[in-house]
């Protein structure tokens, strides 16, 4: 009985870790895309300033 309970706990912990990693990577990906958009905008602004000179 203890072995089954231990396996169930391992399974629950394993699933929890997978979910945490999945959602963390999703949040990181969204943040990186946001940073990429901001960087692209900064580059556009700098190019506009350069072209005015």
C-alpha cells in the first residue's frame, strides 16, 4: 500500500513540475517577444534619427 501511495505522489509531483515548466517557458517566451518588439521599435526610431541627419 505504501508503494502505491509513493508512486501516486511521484506521479503528482512529476505532473506538477511539467506544468510549472510549461507555464514558465510560455511566460518567458511572451516576455522575450515583448522585448523583441521594443528593440525593433528602438531600432526604427534610431534609423529615423540617422536618416534626418
